[in-house]
């Protein structure tokens, strides 16, 4: 008769003889799989959408709005944007969608983000699938080998993300124009751009690397009152890092889709003034 304390037939990972001899894979009775499944579905949906838009190479500008997926536009073949973020750094040899050039930086920042690591490790790799649920892998080497060792580039992607957020802020300022580039106007797109850039900045500044850069290695906060206040502010944002990660992911997708609808002629941008 089984006693419930016999070693699991698959004596690997957490079921090695040196661990507690519990035959059950886990003792959770709730629907623990809903969270990782929902996370995987949400991330997969964004990956599919962003891949389509990145390679579409069309419908990314409708004056005065430019899609955040294509900004800044660094190829000569970019659509002309009046006073927009056009910088022909790659000249005319770049044949692919110009979005591919710039998306590597925000994508790298999110892929190496501490929260997103947890999200896709659990959602796609089941490493582990949930708290108190054993992962199916026989061994774990941490982030010490390729490709996971590249996660250590997160701080450098953070610096790039700051620059991208600055460009998106410039785009938001330009959204206070009308289709003829006259200032002092505001449309529904302007509202979306303001909300999106606010969430982008909040998510970027809530990053763990930002918190360390602002207040890390300080032994006496009293001697650095400015950095201490900044550290506390970033710490409050950091407590909502997961929420900001998802909110900014949704907002950047919604903003891009809105520009796509305008550029494709689905409807005209409603103007408030």
C-alpha cells in the first residue's frame, strides 16, 4: 500500500533522494495553472500582433501621429513625417521594415526585465509553473549559460529604453497638432499618446535597475537627500512593476493600432479642439 511518502518514480529535480519523499507532484488544490496560462496567452497575443505590425511596413504614420513601433524611424525608406523622428542613420541600404531597427531595444528591455523573466519562465517554460509546484526539468543552471546569460544586459537595455522613451515623449508633444501641422490642437489620438508615454515612463522608471542606479551602494541616505527621495519614488513605482509592465504593454499596442486605423483610412481622428 502506498504511504504517500514513497519516492516519485521520476527521481530527478525536486524528486531526488535527498529531498522530501512525497510522491505527489504538488499539494495545491486551487487552480494554480490559470495564472501561468493567462500570462502565456497574453504575451503570445502581443508577440503575434507586434510581429505582424513590425513586418507590415505600412500604415504607421497619420499626421500628426506616428506609431510607437516605428519611432524613431532610422532608415531612408521611412515615410516622411513632418518634424517627426526621422533620422536616416541607416541610409538607403536597409530593405526590411524600419520598425525592426528600433524594436530590438524596447524588446530587449522587456525580455530581460525581472518581471517578464518570471512571466515567461513560468508561462512558457514551466520553470517553475507556479509556487509550490515542481518544475518538470531535471536540472537548472540558472542564468549562467547562453542564452540566459544575456539577461545580464538588462541594465544596458535600460539605458536604451530611456532614449526610446524620450523619443516617444517628443512624438507625444507633436501630437498636439492637427493634420496640417498647426499647433494648439488635440484629438483622441493625443489622449492615447499622453496615456501611453506616461505608462512607458512609469514602467521604465519602475525597473529594478533604475532603483539600483538611483539609490544603490549608498551607505548613508542622510548624506544624499536628493538621491534618497528619488530612490523612495522609484521604490513606490517598483512595488507596482508588474501592473505597469502589463499596462504599458497594452497601451503601446492600442496606440499603434489606433495609428494603423487612421493611416489605413478606417476613420478620421476625432478632434476636441
